[in-house]
C-alpha cells in the first residue's frame, strides 16, 4: 500500500464525501475559495460530484460569506 501524504489534501467538509472530494482535487480544486470562480453547475458536472455535495459546499461557502460564481 502506498504511503499517503501527511495532513489534509483539501479543505472541503468531510460531509462532501470521498468521491466528490476526489473529483474536486482531480479538477484542481483544494480550497473553498477556488469554488467562487466556478458555477455550481460546473462543479456538478464533475464525475463524482452529486447534488448533496453541492448543498454541503454551498453551505460551507455561505458560512465564509462566499458563494459559487453567479449565486
């Protein structure tokens, strides 16, 4: 089994789920602030990201006074 890097690989809430977190990282997103540059529909189009992940991400962004682009 390969060693995993120490520390978090992203700052998304754990409630987002592993498939969605992996899809976001694969697309180059590791911080919530980066999601303010894209629409929720663009994120939803990533394989592995479903409606529940969008709700959780939207809530996490709102808690920081942020939102997806265009919202």
